[in-house]
């Protein structure tokens, strides 16, 4: 016999799910606003009408009017009456200032590509096989770059690298560095600009990311930097690297244990492996109170776990699949004997140092 629904609980669930649906639609409009540069146009403009925004942007007033009203109703913009809308300094920092460490425009910009994954993922749920970074288009690659770019440019060299004992001196004197899962190369370029006497190598599986990385390299004018497609030019096992980094990529890999072993074979006895990965708790129950946990599990299905299951025997760790205890196990199984968590602030990531 089916239990009758509790009327009060039903209303609570209606409100909860309706809020999710509302948020999804508002998020789509935020993504549109980011792509059209509307938040930048509203920044420091004071109260603006749809006609005024049309004059500033050259876009059609009627479309802007509907967008502005929706953004105000969703609490993104402030409605000041008489058809005037204003971007607050706080939201400007989140959606208009692309150099802000709190900038979220890249996350919203990536949403359309993430949502497009829903259709192919219906087949993944039947077959168990996801899709890798080699299957993702240039816009997906660019969106991912935007999400991590500011940390690389503003924190990596001045704050993160100094936390690795003895590493700065090596880099200044001329070290050999690899970034495994380097994406579009922003982290390596920042390090190459700061330490011109050092030699840098990026290893990546996505041809689109490597192409974009080489474009960035040319624009930056750095010389001692090479990008390698690991499909035909893998990390050499010659213990020649002083520093190896992996930023937000181990949990995406089909075989993270193989990557860890390759890093151990590539790093010199006194070298450092610098790791960034999602800060999560060891159990689902411990992760539940975190307000962003629902998003992390959704992101896992849409992207991270999908990548980790892109091969039949893939690990499929998922976005929150490498909490500190599992990371320690992974690192120690590869042959590293020293492992410590670094005190580096970040809204999502945890940071670790591994040494032989």
C-alpha cells in the first residue's frame, strides 16, 4: 500500500524544487549577461533604464528590458523604481570584474556547455562510459580556463609557490618544471614569466587545450616552455623534474594511480609534487552539510566523473572523490614518503605537498 504524501512535507518539496528550477533559469540569464558584457556595461553606471543600457551596448531595448526585469526579480540586480536598475558593487565584483578572485562569470559562462552534456549522458547512464577532455570543444576548454585563470595569475607565484620549502630558490636558479593536466597553460606561463631561467613543460590530453596553450605562450613571449600531448609524448621517467604540479585534474583522470606513478618516476629525489584538488570530506554524510555539495555532485556527473569513466576501466572518482585521506593513499602508493596539507586559502580547493 502506497503511503499518502504528507501535505506539509509536499509543500516544502514543492518550494524546494521550484527554487531549484527558478535558479536554473536565472543562471541561464546570468550566463547570457556575462557573454553579452551586460554586467560590465552596468558597472559604476548607477541606476540605468533599459533604454540607457541599449545606448551603452548597442543591443535591442526590448530584450534588455526583459532581461533586466528578470535579473532584478532574481535578486541579481537592484530595482530602483521608475524603470531603473542598478548593479551593486558586491555583484559587480562577482560578475563584472574579471580580475577579481571572487569572479564567478566563468562558472556561469561554462553552464551552457555543461547543460548540453545532459543528452549524451543519458547514454552514459546506460553504458557506463562517459566522455573525456578530448571530446570537448574549444568553448568548453575556454570556459574551464576562465574559472581558474585568476588564481594562477594572482596567487600561484606570490603565495602558493613560497609555501613549498626551498622551491623558490630552485626556480630562481634554474629548475625543470612540469604541469600534468596543464589545460591551456596559464599556470605554466605565469611561472615561466616569473622564473625565466627555469624550464617548463605542460602535459595534456586535450588537443584543443594544447592549441590554446600554444597561443597563450606566443602572446606571453616566454621561451623555455613546451606543451606535450601525453598520447604520443608522455611524462619521461628520468627523475629530472624539480617541481611537478597537478591542478584540479587528478579526480578527472581515468587512472590517477598511473599518473601518480609516472610523476614519481619523473621527479628527482629532492623534488616536490604540488597538488591542488577539491576540498571534500571522506564520507558522503560529512559532505552533506556543505551548501555547495549538490553543485559538486552535479558537476561530477556533468564533467568530472564523466571524464574519469571515459574508459571502460576508468576510476570514476568524481569531483569529491579525492579527500585528504584518499589523496594521501594515492601519493604514498606511488612511492612518496612525505605528504602534508598546505595552509592556502581557496573557496573550493585543498592543497598538498608530496616529496620522496
